[in-house]
């Protein structure tokens, strides 16, 4: 008696249409922003602080939160949030659409390109997982650099009286510094996003292989949150020095000789003048945001795409 045929493997899901990728990425990104943005403000304040910052300097995350709320008001913790909200949809769609093999799908972007380029069948090898993350990060950098610059200017306490709103900031930068100013820090932004995305998706891939397989809803969500959180923390460890440099470059005032230009020489300058530890200024609030934030992104994106597939496709 012949053995019963093995059940066919479930067919891979087709990638979402691009407009649903935009929607899902935007929901995931804005959710993470709403929860974690105050930590981004704190991170920027630390990164712009040279040395101890004097009497008004920040000594800890709690001290920074306390001084911002007491001296500037609670709303300052959300100052500059409009630019990142505006860019969340294309930014997150780029990130996840380029790496949807993590969600057991076939992407029509970087993943498919590298599969064809390297003739990969089945599971993506680790080095190509990293490459898709780096590629997505480079694409993402071009999308976000101008929004990042406006956000940094608004978050700096020294600019509180200079810019009245996001639009006022944009207009003044354009008039005073010219249109190319919106691409200041482009190279450092490329380093920042390439290292974070490469590390994030690489670690997610590794951690997912080590976690126990579960068929339960909450078990699956727990696994996704754990791998996303670990991936976010690792990516943050890799990219914080480039983030410090990017922040310093983008906040340099017009009309002065810039102290920081290219990323690698700027890393050396900061390390020599302030010590190597200065390259990790703002690391703690950054990892507190992007560690759990990576988990939030992973879970929310997964849930929104599942909802879209169940109700609209």
C-alpha cells in the first residue's frame, strides 16, 4: 500500500500592492512615533550637548525630561514630530517592502532582485538578508534626510525662539541657506540608515531561527516583538556614532565655517575632542526607543497587513 502523498506546502503570499504597503508602513511608523518620540527629543538634546553642557546641561534621561518639561513645557517633548510623521509612510513602506521575506513573503523589490541576481532558491542566506537591509537603508536615507534636518532644528532648545513652526523652519532654512541645505548630512544619513537596517534585519533573521515555533496568536506576536526588539537594539549599537555625527552636521548654523563635514572625519574629531564615549551620546534614550520601537513596528506592521489581506484583498 503506497504512502499517502505529503501535503503541499502553503503557497507564498503575494506582495501587497504598493498603496497598501504605504498604508501599513504609515500605521506602524506613526504608532511607534506616538509612543516613543519624546525619547527621540531627549536623544537629540544629548547629541548636541558638547561636554557636560554647563549648568544647563543634562546629566541623565530623567534630568533631561524634568528640565524640558519644567523650563519649556510638556509640548516640547513632541516638538518637531510633524516632519517624521510626514515621511513615515514612504519610509516604512520602503523598509518593509524591501525585506518582506522576513514575513514569509516574496518582495517585488530588493529581495526578488537579489534572489534573481544570485540565483537563490528557498531561504535567503544571511549575507543577502543583510544586503537587503543595507539597500533598503540607503533608499530610506534619501527619503528622510530633509525631514530629519528640519526635525533636528526644531528639537534643538537653542532654536526655540528662531522657528515658530515646522513650516516657518522650512521657509527660513530655504531663504537663509538655500535649497541644498535640505540635503546637509546626506552622507552621514546614508551611514546611519544602512548600518541600522542591515543590523536590524540581520538579527531578526537570526533570532527568528532560534525562537521556538508556535502556532498560537500570542506566541507568534511574542516572537515577533522579541526579535524586533533585539534587532532594533543591535541596529542602534551599530549606528549611534553616525547618528551623533548626522545630528551635529545638520544643526550647524549657516554663515559659519562648518566644523563637521564628512562622517568619518567627524567621528575622529568628536572622539579626539570629547572622547570616544561621546560617539554614543544619546545611546540610552535611542536604544530605549528603537529597541522596543523595533518590536512595535514589527508587530503593528504584521497585524495591519494581515487585516488588509483579510478584509480588502
